[in-house]
């Protein structure tokens, strides 16, 4: 092969590469803005979802703030017929139940 043919083939390759790069740039100028807009929209939606979730959790926390979470207060007291209940006897019953459950659990650990 002569040097002229090598130079012509290299020149043809460079021309093909430049044509392909021009096509690629034309394609990117069409699709790159669409990609950027869709990505920005996705980020905006994710941030809006995060803020909405936080607001809903805050409202639920404020709603549940006044509720008692102690498991002993969830169980209803046992009322016996003919006996009037007041708050002190209810608290005493709760303390007795708690003491008995702790004592039973400690005894079952040592068996």
C-alpha cells in the first residue's frame, strides 16, 4: 500500500467519525432537554412525597400525643359486684398486678 492510499483511508475514517459525531450531537440536542426535564420532575415528585409523608406523620403524632401508651392502662379493670371503685383502688390493683407478674416472671426464670 502506498502512503497516498493510507492517507485517503484515514481521511475517510475521520470524515465518517465527524459525520457520526454530528448526528450524535443532533440527537442529544433533541433528547437531552427531555431527559433533564423528566429527571427534574422526578426529583420534584420525590421531594413532594417526602414532605407530604412528614406532614402526615406529624399530624398523626399530634393526634396520638394525648393517648396513653402504657400496656397496663390498655386492659380494662375487673369490676366486682357490689364494690364501688375509685381511682386509688384502681391504681392499687394495677400495682398489685404488675408486682405479681414481675414476681411470676422472676420465679419462672430460676426454675
